[in-house]
C-alpha cells in the first residue's frame, strides 16, 4: 500500500505564494510518477501538474498554472512539492497529491492509483 499525506495549504492573498508538500510512504518513491490535482467547490477534480519518476526530468502543467506553479521531487525525502506563486482567487480548491507506478507523466485522474486526503488552499482577493 501507498500512503500520501499533503501539507502546506492555507489562506493567502492574491499574488501570494504557498508551497504544498506530499509525503509518501509504503513504496519505492522513485519508481512512481507523481501528480497534483485540485477540486474547487461545485467543480470536477482537474489536473494541475505532474512529474516523472526517478530524477523527475519530465514535468507537465495545466495551462492555467503554467509559469506560476512548479512541481519538484526529493526522492531522499520521499516528498513531492508544488510551489505556487502569483496565486489567484480561481486557484482556490482542495489540492490532492496522487501517485502512479512507472515512467509516464499523465494528466488523467484514472491513471493514478493512490491519492492523498487533500489540503485546502484559499486565495482571497
């Protein structure tokens, strides 16, 4: 089994920054591709960012966050991060970390096998 625990959410003003973290346990972290998704009230969960396994050479972002968010991983700490800058009120959502075995960086929820419980991010205008 794989356990994922997110942290770092909170309330921030528009234009501010937050860094989310996702700590993984129960598996060989480096062999998993990792992703971040988010779900705003009344909306479906959507892809935010993903990073490939091992060195994390490949990353992919939703157009809505490209240039503002950065995904990274530290395999020694079994942790993936999401640095969020220039936050906007429309970034308000519960953010979820997800893991899938293998190399491919994928953006579809169904491709991910393991999920965290989520962390709330609220951006005030």
